[in-house]
C-alpha cells in the first residue's frame, strides 16, 4: 500500500516562530488533507489540497502532486497551535476511495 | 452544515464485554469509513461501506464487525474487548466513493477498556 511519511516527527517552537511540516507519499493520490488533532482528539481539517497552494490566516499549504509531497507552513506560531498535525491522502483503491494517514508531526509551541 | 455524527463520544467497558459505536454520515453521503487510533499512533483504517455493502477492509480484528444500514448510518460492534482496544475510533463519510469525493471525519468516540 501507499506509504505516507511526515517530517519532522517532533518539533518544539518558541512562540512567534515559523515552521514547515512536510508530507511525502509514495504513490499518486486524488486528494490530500491536512489535519490538526487537538488535545481532545478532534481532527480539525485545515486544508483540502490535492494540488497548488492555499492559505488560511497564519497557515498555508502547498501540494506538488507530480513530486508527491505537500508542505504545511505555520507562521507566527501560537501556543494554541500545539498538537499533532497529520496529512492524509485519498486514493482510488479497487474502485473505492481510501484514506491513509501519515505518521504525524507532534508540535509543541512554548511561550 | 451537518457533519458526521458519532455516538457515544466516550465509552468505558470492562474486558470481555461488548461495545457498539454508531456513526451518522453527512446527509446524502453513501460511504462510511471506520478508523482506530491508539495512543500516540496515527489513525488506522478498519473497514468501509458503500451503499450498505462492505467496500474495503483493513486491519479490523475478527472480534469486530460492522454494517451500514438502510438509512446509511453505520455501527461498529466490538466483542470480547481487550485492553488494547482502548482507542479513539473515527468515522468518516463521503459521497460516491468511487469517483473521488472528499472524505469528512467525525469527532471520534473514545473507548476505554478496563
């Protein structure tokens, strides 16, 4: 099956710093999502981004589908950004959609 | 807009008991997916249904079963519970799975086995 690797696995930032999270995938995909999992376990969708670049406030994402990677940029980080960030890719598998999650990046933003 | 609804949000069971989780997809969505996320792990695919038929199967234990009903809601039944079944269980839904529409996730159900 498809492999979805995220880097770095862990990241500690000073409040106000910028960061880039990376998601590499081993096969072509139909769609890609970035999630923030908060301390209560909720998966908060940040972006649906099969290709191109999107921005939402301090967050932006870029997916280069031909090179099989996506980047999530966090600018001016805040303590509320702490949590685990997952990318999840969607593929058509045997005629049906399937979602595979990446390994996650655990982010801690310290005051 | 309506989202994917999961119930219960929290459940505590003893070993060897049975638990049932329910998922109500977004209206008009015909496909449901179940995922299991253990502590410190990424969500792992368990099983999916399209138009009430099983469409794909992942790492679902034989002690677990699931189905999708005529109103498209789904239930995940877990029997002979083990401590290792303690996890966050996500349900997701989409429309017309075969043509690649976006998949939306519920808020999850926490299962604790003691």
